[in-house]
């Protein structure tokens, strides 16, 4: 229990003990003025009744406030849960959108890589063919030069001996 509850309970017990100890005084008739008229009634009993009424009214008011707070808390919890679910769905949607965006980007990147690879292979083939042609031409030129040199260096048997 809280300290406030203990203090309130202690005050109520003290009031009850005071009432029991002074019951005869509480029940004594006294003249009470109501403004226009005078009435004979036990003042202590009337004051005790008013005290009980005020305490009961305070308890009912506190219970009413507490029930309103509890209902507001439940309503807020439901709204919070609804908003949390909406946020989760939105986040899942964003993840799905991101996944599709990444997949599209990966496909485009793969297609670009494939196109670049094909272009590179085509260029390498062209360079290879060009190199072969150059090598063949160089080989043919070299063979022709070697043939010429051979012809110059070897004496021709059909030529006259003076030319040899």
C-alpha cells in the first residue's frame, strides 16, 4: 500500500474511534438554524453523515476518473497497435519495393555486363584477325625478302659463268 492510502486509513480509523468515544455527545440535541427556521437535531450525527457523504462522493469520483483513465489507456493502446501494424505494413512494402528495385538494377547491370563482354569479345576477335593478317603479311614479306636474298646469294646455274 502507498503511504497516502495508509494515512487515509489511519485518519478514518481515528475518526471512527473519536465517534465511538463521544457517541453520547454526537447524539445530543442542539438547536440548529437553517436561516428561516430553527430545528432541534443531533449536530454530531448530521456532521458525521455529511462527512460520510463527502468521503463516499470522493471515492465515487476517484473511481470514475480511474475508469476513464483506464478506458483512455485501452483506446490509446488499440490505436497504437493499429498504427504499429500500419507502420509494419508500410515498412514491408518499402522492403518489397527496394527488393524489386535492386533486382531490376541487378538485371540491368547483368545485361550491361553481358553487352560489354560481347563487345569486348568482338573487339578481341577483330584485333586477333588484324594481328593474324599483319603477321601473315609480315611473314609473306619476310619470305619474299629472304627469297630475294637467296636468289642474290646463290649463283644461277643457267647464267653465264662470268656473271656468277
